[in-house]
């Protein structure tokens, strides 16, 4: 009863504009319903509908059937709207910017259900809040949340089925490392495919596939660029990017996944990432079943203007040069269009101009450079549409321009651009440059003939186009603009046939569907923070049909053309010392075999998982999948187990163990990590042809082991010191002889306590800090039972302020607390901050802040295990620039054999941590986590 009352309340709050008017069309009632089942209608992202009830003869009769104003349902929802509606079985699924999901009757606007994240207060604190939609498949709705989790909902009821942190399958994919989720997942061939945003924060781009139950569908993420600190990412930890921040594309026929990648970062300062930055700004094709690379093509090999390949690619069969071809095409933020053979990646057409001006001279430090387009356009995330009747690709674009002023940096300042959170993009005049004097950003819609690769028609629109184009079999194209106008035009000619003002900026593509012989067009409105004057004044859904109300809304308030001057900026403020990497030759480590820990016996003996260990790390290669097949064997006693299913890091290997008990896992060979293996299913297992009892199966499922990948350990030496302790030295390097990235300053630490107004500790509170210049935000750990929290924290920004101003908020479940003024911290120092919250949400009093000595450092540590487990050394030195390390072990280990492990350590220290210098041992582990690679060499110590 309570649920019915809630739905009735939500339905009553949905604002209906106009009335449903049935238009009789011959044969319309006989047509089967045509849905819009994915972000781009179909997995190939062609944004073309077979609906033909609206055509060039009657499109002028379109009217607004209803509007759902989400702020009338809940005034606290985040303003701005970029959601692309999906229509399945008469229901529209729409999101708001802060990841609320609505199921709406697609014919009348009634709300069926609404789902809200439990931690909505955290979402209010993000610097960028956007959500572009959901995936619907298998009776479930899938949405990606800003906090890097995937949510699965029941499509009928909206009930939460499952919520999974992406970081479980994608190492490091968390908000505090700069990642966020803003786009829709894609469902195809029983896979959920995702990427993530965050290029500007130096993250590592990836794509990952999941099964419908949100277990990993691939053995490893597909990483688009090298690991942190290696190759062209070696100069600074803010170097990264190549993210896949828009929806991906699937060709169901060939089971191929296509996606574009973002720019390398820093966006405007290529000196910190020299070279072509392979697989950034690229179109990539991988096998959807395995996640392995098929081919890749780079659209811009040198990019200092922040031009991503952000548009979702399209796959289709079309004529090229008079012959039928299987084509994948994509347009870029540079404003140009490419078409390739979808199977091989061979180009058909390259650099076809979509926008009028694509002119971007090299940037020069301290000088004003005019660029067309700005880093917001030509083609941002706005998807294209392929019309099979005309063989045209239709693009909506942003015709933009800007002044760029590159920051001049001294050699010392370049070294100090290192910290997590010290987001250095390279411009001294804002994140996107400055508006060009006398220029007005506007939009355009155009068509390219795939056969010839030439633009055949084009018309301009008053505001930048961000939402994309949709075409139909009725010969109509639909697009919504930043001026709030939904336009319909003839696909063949570009002739404008219909326009309608919805009242808010449109930054999403129209959805077309038919129900019971009636065709509908749906589009959301509310704008984005970075287009059409920051059009984030509402969040609405508008649905159109023939014969409905033609009463239009008042236009949104848009900024007038401004005349803005720009001056060269001062050098950016320094952050922290940068340390460089040198290379040296090394001998690859020998392979070792390890046995899993003993668990319960079976009737056949004690079970073991034997896995290859000590796999030597190899350099990342842009032209490969960067995987190596590793062997394992499942046995009981000395007898092999056949027919068992093995999982590694949650991924279930499709092929069961062979008759000899063996299995193969394609391990990521470029990252130092242990991949945890376990028996996932023993129900079909046999030993010597005999089935296992339920007890034996349970015993097998308790067995674990792992595949360890690490830097090769060689040149090992040991000698006894005068005090009886043992000094061990050695060297770590990959198979090419390159040592690991050296230890360096990572960021600073913020910690403290959160209490209520009576001083009682609050558990579960998340402290959020955000710089005021770039809005880099960090989230603390949830406070524990004592109210204590810790957080990454970079007390620096691009201004010269000291102390540094910050925005401060606290999230406790759905309750949001704010500090009404800016909080200030001493530059480049760690701090303690104690916060006392009021009894209800709202503003809180000034917290107590004290600076403290110390910082967070990152580097690879080498340790050993002895007969009693992890050994805490008496003394340890970090690997130096050549990879050489040393440690002093207790005298009790003399004559014992030790095995080596490695761990990428991110830890707080009160003393500086430098390469070759002493490691702060106060946080040395007592036991190793499951992902720490072990068995990376052994040494028998002298007696």
C-alpha cells in the first residue's frame, strides 16, 4: 500500500503539458511496437530508427505530448540534464545528473518507480555531476554511479539487485584517484561494457566488460595507455589520460567492441608527455568475448589542444567508392571525421572537415594563441547517426573558438608538477581557455556521404550542438540544440521542417519509438556546465507526438556575446619535487612454481592449486593485448581434478580443467600484481573419472592460490654483518631491463575526527575537500567507530594562494553538511582537521585545523617471507634509479631460505622517502594482502 501511495504521489507531480491526440494513419495500428533499446538504439550506435509514421509530409504536425519536470518531483535533484532516454516495453528509463533513475510510462509521463543512490549526499559534493543514461537488458537496468560503482536494478520494480565497486575488477578505479562515471553503460551479447572519465587528473584509461550478474567477463581490463610512471608517463604522476568517457560500440555480428579514447594529459602541456602518446586520441577495436586487441588507429598523434576522440563510433554496412563495405566511423573534438574498414582498421576516409574552422597552431609558453575549435568542440560527446537510405552520416557539432595561453614553467617548476590533486592542465587562462573576442560559439548539423567522403549539406544553429542526431526510416532527422530548440529536418537535403522551443538547453539526443501504431519523440533538457552559458537550470523530459500541443515554452536565458580580453598568465605555482627514472639492463627472473595453502582433505587426498609464479613483468606494448598465458593445475593428492571451473580475480575461466587438471589464464604481464585463483565450481569435477561428493566439492572450493607478476629480482647477494644481522642486496627490473618507477611524493594526508554537536563520534561520515580553482575533489574514508577519518589531500592549486582555499563538505548517508565559508590549509602540508556537526544537515561551525609534518609517498618496496611469514627488516632501502635495493634482516634468519615479494606502497611518512634512501618501516605489513605478488625469487641466507 505504501509503495502504491508513493507511485501515486510521484505521478501526480509529473507535469503534463498538452494532451494526447490520436492521429489516424493507414496501417499504423498493424505495425509492431518499435523500441529504443540502447543508448544509440542499437549496440552499433547508429541512432537510426525503423519508425516511419512521422515523415516529411506530416512532421509539421508534431506537438509536445507531455513534460516530466523532475524538479517538481524532487526539488533537491541536481540541475542539468544529459540523459539519453531508453524505451523498452512501453517504459522510458531516464536518469538525472545525480544518478536518480526513473521508469516512466512512455505514452503519458506517469512515473512507475524511482531509484535513488543511498549515498546521494556524496554526489552533491562532486565537482562534475552528470549522468548520460542507463543500459536495459535481461529484465534489469544498469547504471554507473559517480563513485565508481555499477548498480543493477529490477526493471519492473526498481528494486536494487546488486551494486559492485568497479575497483574490484579494475585496480585503482576509485574517485580518490581521479576517476568518475558520467556516461551510460552499454549492453550487448550478454555483456555490460564500461569505461570511465578522469583524463585531466592523470588516471589510466580503460574499458571493462561484465556479465549480466556483474561478475567480470574479461580476465583483465583493457588498459588504453601504459601503467603509471612508465614510458611516456614517466615524468610525473599527473601524466595519463586516454580515458573512454563516452559509451562504447558493439558490432553484434562480429562480436567486436569499438571505442574512442581521450587526450593524454596534461592536456595543454605536451612537454611532460613527449612523443605520440600511443592509443590516446584513438579508435580501438577489441574482441568483445576476450577483451583482446584487434586493431587501433590514432586520430591525432600529437595533441596539445585537448581534442578527444570522444564521439561513440558507429558500425554499418555502406557503400565506399561504389562498393559495399563494413565501416566503422567516428568524428573527433578536432572537428574532423574518419571512416575505417571495421574488420581491419584500414582507413577509407581521413580528416574530413565537419566544422568550418579547424585551425590550431602550436602553443607557445606565455603567448596568446587562437584555436578553432576550443577544447569543447567540434564534436564533443554528441553522437552521429547513419541513415542507410542516403548512405549519409549526420553529425551535430559545436563551432567554437578560444584563446589559449600556455603557462611558462621553469625547469624546477616542471619537476614539481607531481602531486595527486595538483591538477596542472597547462593553461594560465582557465581550464578551457578564454572566449575569442568578437566570436560567438554556435552549432551546426551536417551530412557526409560515406561513398565519397564529402560533406553534402550543412546548416548552422545558434548554440553549440551537444546532444547528437537521430534519423528515422521516415526520412527525418531530429536534433536538439543549446538554444532549447528541438529541430526536425529532411535527412536527404538538410531542409528544416519543424522546430519547437522546450524552454531549457538540450544536451542529449532524441529517442524515437512507436507504441500501438503511434510514433513518439523523446528528449531531455537542462543543459551542461560547459555549454550554452552553463545551461544547468533544470532537468526535464519532453515527449512529442503528432497532433499534440504546439504551445511552445519561453526560450532559455542565454548569454550575450561578450568582448573578453586575455593576458598571458603567470607561471603556475609549484607543487612538489619530480624525480626521474633511468634505465639499466637486467636478467629476467627464472620461473617458479608454488602450491596453494592446505585446506580440508577430500576422499581422494588434500587439494592443491598449483600456479605458475614469479612471472616477469614486461614493458607495455601498444600493439598487443599485453597478456601472457599462464598455466595452473588442480590436484587432490597427486591426482588431477578434471571438469572444475577456476576463477581468477572473480573472472571464471570458460574452459573447465582438463583431464590432467590443467587450466590456462591470460595474465596481465605489465603490472606488478598477484591474481588470486580459486575453485569457482566443482559440481562437474571428477578425479580418475569418479564424481566428487558434496563434501569433496566443498573442500575443493576452499582452495586458493595465485599468479604473481612482478619485476624480475636478480643480482641477489647476502652477507653477515658484525652484529649478526644479514644484509641482502639485489636489483629489480622488467624483461627489457627497465627498473620500476622510483619512490616519490604522491600527495599529502588529511585526517581527523567527526563528531556530533555533543562531541560523540560519528561513524560513516565522508569528508569532502575540493580546490576552488580546478575543483579537484577528494573523499575521505568513512569515519570509523571513533569518528576518525583519513583522506588523500593536496594542499596546492594553480593559484599563488598560501594558505590554499578549499570548499569543505561532509556527507553522512543522504544528509549533506556544508561549511559556509572557504576553509584554508597551509600550502603543501599535511593537516589534521576535527569537525563537529550540528544535529541536522546544513552549515557547521569552523573546524579545528592544525598542520602536521609528513606526506604520502608512493614506490615499489621489496620484502621477504621466511619460515614464519612476512619478515620485518631491521633496515630497508628503496630501490634507487637503477633498481638496486638493500635490506638488513634479523640474525634469526641466518641459514634460512627467504622468498621475495613486491608491493606498490602508498603510505604516509613523517620523514622524506627518496630513492635509495631509508624506508619508513612504521607501517610495514604484518601479512600480505591477496594482490601482493609473491614467489618472485628466493635466497638461502648464510649461516
